[in-house]
C-alpha cells in the first residue's frame, strides 16, 4: 500500500473552508466523520468522504482539517493501516492511548481564539454535536453547521448516490404487512403521546415497509427516510424505482386506501424542508419522536421543546423480536448456509494439502457455494478468511498484499455470512487441516466451553445480554486467557448483520433486555498475536426455557442455535469438557446431522453429506 | 405499631414555611430527605428529621410537605411499615410502582403557578439538587435553599448532635500514618491539577486521620469535615474531644511540624464560611475537588468554573485497597468473629429444641459472644435474626411485634457482624436445627453453588465487580430461581460495613475495577415469601491468582474468604455439587478447623471446638 497524496486536496479543502459561496463566515477547522446521513455502519462509495480526503479507508475514523494541520482519529484496529494509507500531511491520533487528545481538546489546543469549526449537519449525530459543541463553546469557539458538504465541493469524480431497484417482501417472508407495522407503530406513538415519528436509520425504513434494496454493500437497504404521523405516511426516496409496478402494488400506491395508509412519496432531498414544516406547525404538547442518534440537521428541524429522543426507536425494538415467519426464514437460511459450508470444508480438506488454496480463494469458494443456494442475494459482510497469524487480526480481510496460503500446519479461521431473501447468516468456524498442537486444542476447547456456557445459559425474562458476557469468558479466565471483543450482536432478518438493541458484551450497558424471538450471535474467541486466532460463532435464537421452578412467575429464557455447522471435533480436548458440555456438543452435532444432512441429501450433495456425517461423530469422554 | 399523630406538627411546619424569620419568601413546599449533611447511610438521632415529621423511621424515604398535602416516597421494603407508622395526613408514594409519580412530577402537578420549593442545602446532594431544580424550573417553579432547617425550628426536643470521644489508631492497625495519607492525597491532587480537596464523607475523614468515633450507631465515625490544601490541613470538628491528650499527640497538635502538616482545628459549623473564603480566593485554573454527592451547600460554595467533581474521591478509592496491616487486622477480626459464632451455633443447637429462644434472644446472644472477644467495639449493623417466614424479609430486624421463636421445624437466617478495633465483620449463615426438607436443601445448595462460583472465580486485573454478578445466579437461574438483591458490597476496615467504590451487582455499572487488597462481601440468597430465606455470606479479600497462562501480561485476581464460619453441611444436597465445588467446601472447612480451631483451643472454648470439628467433617459425593 502506498499512501494517498493529499497535498493538493487539502489545499482545495482549505480554500472552500473560506469560500463565501459555501460558508457564511470562514471556518478554521472542518470535521469529516466516517458516517452517512443515516448513521449507517456500512456506507456507500459516495459517502466515503473521509477516505477520499485522507486515503485511510478503515471502517472507523474521523478527520479534522485546520488551516495548518490535518489529523485522523482512529482506534487500535487501524493504527497500522491508517499509517500506511496516509501521507505526511496527516497526523495519526491513536484513540485509546493515554496521551491522545480527544477531538475537542485537540481543537481547543490548536485553534486561534474565537474560531469556527464546521461540520456537515447531516453527517454528525445530534448527541455528538451536543458534546462537541459544549466543549468548543466553553473554550470560546463555535461549532457551525455547513450546509453544503465541503468534501463534495472538491470531489470531482464522486460516485453517484446508488439508486438500485427495490425488492418487495411478501407476508411469507415478513409475517406482518407494512400496514400492520404502521398500526403497531402508531399505537406505540400514542402510548408515549407522540404525534410524529421520524425514521432515519436505513434498516428501519426497509423493515417498516417490507422492502429491501442494494444501495449499500452487504446491507440490503436503500436510501430513504420516512415520517409517520398519526394520519399520514411520507416516504422520502429517489429514482424511478417507485415506478416499478411490483413496488407500487406492494405499497398500494395506485389503490384507494383509507387516507391514514396512503403513502406520499417525496424526493429524498426534501426531508429537511418537510420536517421543518412539520416542526413549524406543531401545537403545544405535540411531540416528535427521533432517535438520539439522528443527524443534527434533522433533530434541529424540530424545536427543542417538541423533541422526544430515545436511544432505541420503537421500530428498532420491534424489528429485533422476530415473528414466526421471520424465525422460520432464518432457520431455512441457516440450513442453506450450512450446506454451503459443508461443501466448502469438504473441498478445503481435499485442496489445502496441495498448497494451492489462499485465503482469497477460500473466501471466493465460500461465496460460490453460498450463491448456489436458493434466494441467495449477497454476502452479509466482508469474509474474514484468515490462516495462521492473520487469524489473530480480529477484523482481518484478505487482500493481495496479505493473502496467505492455507496449510496443514496452521489454524484456519473463517468468519462469513450471507443475505438470503429469507434470512441473514453469520458464522465462524476454526479448522485445522493437519494435526493441531495440544496447546491449540486447549485454547480451542476453552473458547468452546465459553460458547456453550452462553448458548446453554438459562436466565430470567428481563435479563440484559451484557449480564451473560462473563459466562463466555469464565473458562478462559480460569487459565489467565481472554479476548478483547464483545461476545455477541443482534442479527437482522434479511437485514443488517449487526443490529440493536440487544447484544452480549461487557461494554453495552444500554442494551435492551433479551426477549423470546430476538436473534444474537454467540462468538467468543482467543487470539495469539503472530500465531493464530480462534473463534466459534453461532447465530442463536432467544426462546422460552422450561425450568423446574418459576420464581415470581417471571419465566425463563435460553438460546436455540440457528447455525448448524459442525464444530471441528479434531480441535477439541475432550477431557477438558464436563459431561454436560460433551452432551451439548453431541446433541448439537446430532441436530446438524438430522437437519443439514436431510438438506444435503435432498440437494444430492453426497460427498458433503459424508463429510458432515464424519465430522459429527459423537465425542466420548475418557472417565 | 400505632401511627404518629402529626396534625399539629404539620401545622407548625406550614407556619414556619411562611415565616420571614426563616424564609426570605414563603415556600409552598418543603422537602425533608432522609440523609444527613454527609450523605451517610446510617444517621444519628438528631438527623432523623423525616422520621420526626412523619413517624416513618425506615432507612429510606423522602417527605414533601405542601400547604395542603404531605407525601412520603419510599421503596418496596417499607410499604407496609410506612403505612403503619404514618397517620392519615400522609399519602404514601410507592416507589417502583408504575403509577407512582416522581417527587418532581408530583410537585409540578400539585403546586400553584410560580411556587417556591424549599430544602436544606446541607442535606440535599448536589447531583439531586441539579436534577430536581431542572424539572421544577422548566415547569415555572423554583427550588430554593432554606438556610435554617425548618424541621429543627419545630423539633423542640431534638437530641443534641453526638460528640463522643475519639479513638486513635496507631500504625499497627492502619499500616500508614495520617501524614503519609496526606502526602499520597496531595500527589493525587497534583496529578489532577487540583489545589484543594474537600472531605465530606464521615468515613473518609476518619480514615484520613486514622481516628474513629461513635457519633453514629454501627459506624465508627464522628461528625467532621476536612479541607486539604497543598500546604494546609483544616479539620472541622466540635467538642472538647480535641482536648484529649491522646488525640493531640496522635495529630501532633502540640508539636512544631512543617507547616504543610500542621492541622488547623476549626468548629464544625464553620465549614461553609471557610469554604466560601477558599472559593473567593481562587486564581484561574485553581480547582477544588469534591465528591459529586457532596451537599448542594458545600458544592455551591465553590464557583462552578473551579469545581472538580468525581463520583468517587481519591480517598474512597485509596481506602478500598487495604494494606498489609489492615488485611491482617481484618483476618484477626474474622477469626474472633468466627469464635463467637461457633459458640452461638453450639448454644443454639442445645437451646432451640427447648422452644425458649426467640429471634431477639438469639441476636442478643450473638452480641454477647462477640463482646467477649478482644478489641470488640460494637455491632457493625442491626442484626438480622430471622426464622421461618421472617427470613424471606431481606432487611428484617426482629422487634417485639414480629419476634418469632426458633424451632427445629424452620430455617434460621442470621446476618450479623461487628466492629473490632482491628476490623469489621459481616457474615450470614443459614441453619436448620432439625431436619431440612429436600426442597430447602435443594435451594440452599443452589445458593451455595453461586457463593462458590463467585468466591472461586478467577478474572483478569481491571475487571469490574458487576461482571461477576451472574456467576452467583447461574445455578439458581438454571432452575428458574433468583434473588432480588445485589451479590456483594465493599467492606471497611474498622469502618462502615458498606463502602464504595467496588461491589458485585447487576446494577452497579459505575463501580471501580476490583484490585488486590479490596474487600467485598459474597452473599447470594434465595427467598420464598411466607416460608423461608436463605443467604450464605462471606467477606472475601481480592488477591492475585496464579494462572497457567497470562494473556497480555495482565495478571489475574481471585478471592480469599476472610470469614471462617462453617457452612451447615446438613443443608447441602451433596449430589448437586460438582467435584470442584465439593472440594471447595472441604478445603474451606479444613481452613475453618485449622485457623478457628486453634483460636478456640487457645481461648479454652472446648465445647465450641467440638461443635466446629463436627460441623466441618468432609463431604463426600456419591459417584
């Protein structure tokens, strides 16, 4: 990788920072955050403004350019990559290190008195604006919204905002019609005495209208906003995709509906003015509900006294609890995904010893097998295909410079998943195609014990996921080991592979309680820098648990694995498992055999079936 | 219990609420919180103002009196008691129930427009003032500080503020001299660039100066404040106790010390004016460090720009990590405490079958045995001596109206502890003096499994205690059971039995990480309303753990039980224990035998020794 030369670009940016065409008054600093106007985790090429100005294209980072300096804040995952991709115009600010200043403190230390700091008000979330603005103001500076994005003014070959065709999902996939979702949303609004709800997150718009898109890689979403009133529905979306007869039929745009279900389609770019009109027309006590992570621009459109902000929206919470149709879809998707992985691992087992399979080839092969499955749409995230030391890089993605050949002497870690029309998958398996060392098996077994401890946990209704995080670590802790990431995240139903409001992490204290129907990942790991990485990840469904007693009539919950891919028994040190854990593995493998075996049979994939049967032979403990 | 008649008192209070002698303008509501000026958990009789005005004397509750109404907010523990103790002038506000308004919301709903709400600024913590004031202001009212406490103006027979003699602790108890503590504190102040530190919590003053008192029952503290500058030490304390030659010697009041260690003794009541003088004399960038729970009065004495507020003070954090002398003292105290309890349980075993032992008699007997031990000072909290259904009342304290007789048919739960000059104890044992049912044993064994899971846990340095809470519940959760309290709290060294900043609870996300030398309780339980209560509590010391590996060189921690009292094996269903758990019990009992056995022998308590030996016979699992 050679760094991007940014001297000329920075010069241009500094010019527009003073250009009255774009700024009322010159700004002495300009902030370029990572995100898009919807605070998406994955963004479209046209929104990669920070990568454009700096060259650094990791998933997290904020650039700030002043008249003299240019600085980039990013976290430990990206220190090396950012240093490689940026030229000497840039100073790397290593977040998490003791001596690294916050963006606000750095600004205060470098800016001349009474400076203006500009930012695109559509890109910065309202909560972040508030924090930053407060610090700057107390130091005599001003954070100011710059209406026109200054990067866009100098990005001459900026790609177009994607505007791809939509997919309509019928009841067999969604279980609930968009009309019924609107009814349920309005009832939540009535409960909170709120008159309007503004849908800003892309997956929330997609979920609400039972539509999917492909504007953003890996996430089946499309650029849109919605504003739901008690009697009106406004959908802000561009392009001729609303001309598609299937979409018009789905949204009943041509029908004579009751007025409160009539969808008004408006241009994507008109959201701000429409919302300002809503804001201007509010009577006292008429509140407008927004996520506290919505953009500053949209939040400001509603006068402060009328705002009702929550960390999780009612759609986010409803979307997390999957109904029967969604759960069945997720089950089907995971069976197909398991078929693809059985094929892949059977293939790898034969090919790896030849020394011809690289990480990239393996990742491509995984995609090939998945794409053979019914209703396959795309991958759900960039495949982490990593062998040996690359496995210890938690967010690794193979590129030609790092691409390593799989061998019978190294551990191989594959974290991959797909979008199917009936569900989203995300699975990690760690395999050895030769003979693992006793130490590798020992570490693998601790990770497996943690995985089982979460998967088999029984806990009361109302329990938040973060209370389960330590279960995943206990076996590792006992031996002085640990892993430096959370244990699980919510998973969408043919939607984003990472979604709120639930998860399993020592960090997420703002998570909502787990409920039957929620779907999360269970993915403890262990990573040894320079040597290997181990992770065992299933997607699991929260289900009611039968218990002997029922304290305060609260009821209990547990997990059912949706992922049904064998866990390599060759990597397990059986003597480190308890009887209960051993039974868990055997029962899990029995289910893989029955469910995935039947599908392999049905699809006529006999070689992969034989592989599955061999890999799911019951373990037995030496007593 | 008959309710207190408060008609006349409320009339008087409403008069002084309008009396220009006490209020600049009439207040339409007056708030009477539970606490004292130091935000203490336990308070002196002169500070029981809320109990005086209402009759309700539970440990938590806030009274608000308006011109027309009188309302009392308290939590589920006290609904019954408050209802019994208050007359019909009062409305009980049941906190935690869905329809109960907050104090602020209630005030807004009942007050006439533009009202003033008064409160004693010394009693209300600054963070609470801020929250309440904001809500009231946004509704057009004002929260105003009323300098003279209005309850005191009508409480004619209010007891005197206690002013009891002080105890000086030498190095053999404290390990560190007060001079060295001041040096360490000033170095923390220098790190944070702070010029002054205000000590407001009573246990922090006591710890800093290596002094103890008896102004408050159960807590060996005395009424005082301190203000530490980089070159000055001011101690605000009343009474002739500073004339005591031992105290003068201890504080070196008569010596010619370096000026920065010279203690200026000032009247307790002069803290506000002295602090205002400090506040008025600050140069730019001179900050004053206060707890964010300090009173509104003292916080306001420092102009906002000069305040440095933290949830935990440097003293709170330093105090939590016990040094070698304190740890040894705690060990000694726990051995003596175990001797007393062996005597007690041996005595109960003989006496209970006669039907003559009540909960109060048992509690008194426990105190009697403790008081025979060296350096005994007082109890560390009100003994919870509860049998049968009373055991299910988590914060039970036997009184004549509820006093139940112990029998061979009911479970007995004793949660008790003492202050010794060398340490503080807090231990719960649950015993059966007849034959427990299979169900009682089953529940007891789940609680025991939880107790062991925490006590034997190994976890990395830097782990916060709340991450261990689920370990204590896992065995109960598996069977659909749980308990509705936290698992552990910090314990002082001859100081408060409850102290911050660490603990083990699903609720305490603001806790500081556990460190070697910290001391906490480990006390899971199970409570069946109307039937029985089970709790097994040890005080445990955080110690470094030896582990097979050492990830990122972080090091690991575990716990060592300081409490050494047998856990009744009769109550254990051995077949529910794993081998590891069974070994833990046997090793624990072996240690009780060796350590406490030797002390019983030394004290010539042969009958109690025989009881100990019998109660610590090893368990064996049926394979």
